[in-house]
């Protein structure tokens, strides 16, 4: 059975080759978007019935037909044909740093480069620096990458929470800089992608040298990769790359749009600018040589006839058309969240008492929270049997009596057993205020069996929400295989919610799944799954995931 990543790679290959061939922008974008959606889809695409491909966001008849062809034959005829035109070695160059399809095409056209060996010879002969946009520093960077085995070229990505720690530290360091007018972390971090490859720092100042000097004094910097008068690229001791750019204050908004991305979003809005007879780049929006807008993002979007688009939506998934037509959704804010419906205490695997969790929830600005310790199946964390669960209720009542201003709901995170039954009897579950049902075992079950398992739990009248539905751990464990469309259908029938788990290694559901669930009219529950007093702070990551969806 083909995996989602394999299918996405085929669409990506077609997009790359079409772009290398100078194909129509919209055609390239269609393949690129298809790859992104399939890669992020929360269930195995191969398990979907053909008549349900329309449930995949953005898939109409044409893409659905191509998807069916891939699943039937393992490839696309257009990819096979294009592969005869483009040397395999040329496509491999896209794994090198700073080389996208446009630059690869330039190298192929100007220097007749067809593979890694050609590129290495051209660098050693100093030929790259003869092309505008390719300097000595880039030659050095590419040569270093070419001397490493291909399998280690792609940098490791870190989760958003880990990147936040670095970002917060860097921002605190930079804010003491003389002459610094504006400062923002852009790129995938600002768009709140669940994993981050590097940090893009955008600053506005009339004193670039002072900003760069301050940045170079950031203690975690291990080495400098590249430096100029207004930009510098470094690697931190953690291995994370950070790029900083200094722009004039008049270009701040345009630079922030440009470096926030995504690439597909920026290509789309640049095309709009061209259709309006304008030029959009990182310095501003221009009509001929006249600056039309650039100081603020809102000005730039307004100059294109668009509403300002929240960074989390800038993935070219329809947000540009929505901004043009006044249809952008109002995104949830952390301040909108009044409670948390998934948390743990020292009764099982938490690290804080019920009273400590209650005080922490209150300090986090919450009005209520549900205590949902594990059920008896998880013996290794002292999961609660009916007797211990009822004993816990007494402590909840005592804590609630001592702490005013916070409501504590009696809950449980009950295990969904292999056959879909639950780990506690219905007469116990019916006495609870809130029931989270989750899969913690046999996560690699065959898709049909896992689908039946989860659906049986959803149909239990006592279940309020399915916890961390896919079971994935980002970078460590793949999501379970099940029919997401069927899960959504039954959840809608039963009035069962699905969780957006805020744990940094989970962020489960994905943003694509959040979008599908929302469009189906099913409630999403953003929960921290807090296991400590600081755990409620994780809610901001779940909010970010929901905003992207």
C-alpha cells in the first residue's frame, strides 16, 4: 500500500519539473498544493474509497483522477514523460541548500549543469559567481553540502515548542539593541508550522551594523555561515540555523510579508501584483519606480486589494481569494479559551496534586478544567479503577471547596481497548462530567480494524471527545492508520468532539484535519493534556494548530 509521503513525492516531482520547464504558475501550484495536502492528511490516502477523494481539501475531479491513477499504477504518466526530459541528477539538486527550481533552471540554462558532479566542477572553476545571485559565499555553502553524503543534506527540523524557546531567548537578546525599530521572527515559525527548519529574523533599523553586531553577540552562536552589510546567517550550538536581515523602516511590512512566506503564498500575491501592473518584492510594492506601500503588512495587502491575512493561513490554501472577497475567518485567540478539558495529576502520571493543578489553571486565566487521569488499563502509571476513581472525586470536591473562582470537572481519560470497548464500565462513566476516550495501545492496527475500534468508542453515549486521535508523536511515531472520513461522519452523527492536543510532540489533530473537521461541523476541543503545573501553558500551541486549520 502506498504511503501518503510516497504519493506526495510524485506530485512534488511533477511540480518541480514543470517549474523547471517554465510551466504555467497555476498548474505548478496545483501539483504543489496537492503534495502538501496529501503529506499532511491525517489518514492513509490509499484507504479512502475513490468516491471519497472529494473529502480531501482542494481535490476536485482532475486531482482526484490523478490520485486514482497513482494508486492504481504507482505513478503518473506526466511524471514518467517529464522524467525522460529532465535528468534525474538535476532533480536531486533541489535537496541542496538555497537551490529551488528557479535557481536550478538558471544553472541548467547558463552553465549546462545536469547533476551534482557538474555543479561541483562549476563551483571549483568559480563559474557560479558569474551569475547574478550566486556569490562566493553561496559557492562555499554549496560545496560544503556537496561534500556530504546526500542522505544527510536535509537538516533536522525541531518542533515548534523547542523553536519557541530559542526564539524567545533571541528576541530578548535583540531588544536591547540601539537603533532597533522593529523585530519579528518570520518564516515557518511565524506561520506556526508544527516543525521548524530554521529561524528567519527580520528587523528594521537605520543602523544595520549595530543590529548585526548585537546579533553576533548572541551566546548560542556556534559559527557564521554567511555575512553581508544587511544580513547574516549563523548556526547555533543546537544545530539550528538562524538568518537575520536588516531592512529600512519603509520596507518593514513588505519584508515581513516576503520572509514570512509561505513560498506558494508569496508567489500567488506577486502574481496579483503583476496583474495590477505592480512589482512586489521584499523592499515594497512599486508602480514603476514609485513606492506604493511597504511600511506595514496591512498596507501591502491593501495595495493588492486584499485584507490582511493572518500568518497562520499563508499556505496558499484559498486564503488569498478569501482575503479578496472579504471571507477570511476570525481566528481563535488564546484569550478566547475559557477552560481545559484534558489534564492529569499525581493520582496517575501527573507531577502535581489536584490542588496544585487547580491553582495553576486559575493562574493561567482559566475558568474551569477537567481532571482526566488515566483509567486502569494503563497500570504502569497507576491508572484508576472504579474504586480509586470514586475516591478521587472526594478530593476534587474538597479542593473545589477550598479554591474559589475555578470549577473542577470530574473526568477520565479512558482507554479505548482493541475491540473498541472502554476500560471502565458505563455506569461509572455516566457519573462523570467529562470523558476523554483515547487509544494508547496497538496503535499499528490495520486501518479497517482501527476505524471500527474508534467508531465503537464514539458511539458510546458517555464519550465526549476522542483524545489525540491519530496517536502520532511528531518525528518519532507515525499516525495510526484509519478512515478519517468515516470517523468524522460518525462523530457528527453522535455529537462527539475531536481533540486538538496541545502537547508539542503531538499537535494532534493536524492543521489539515482541523480544517476537515471544522467544515464537517464537528466540535474541536483544544486541550493541554497537562501533566504538570506548567502544562496549561501548552494551550498556546494547540491554539496555533487550530488557527492554521
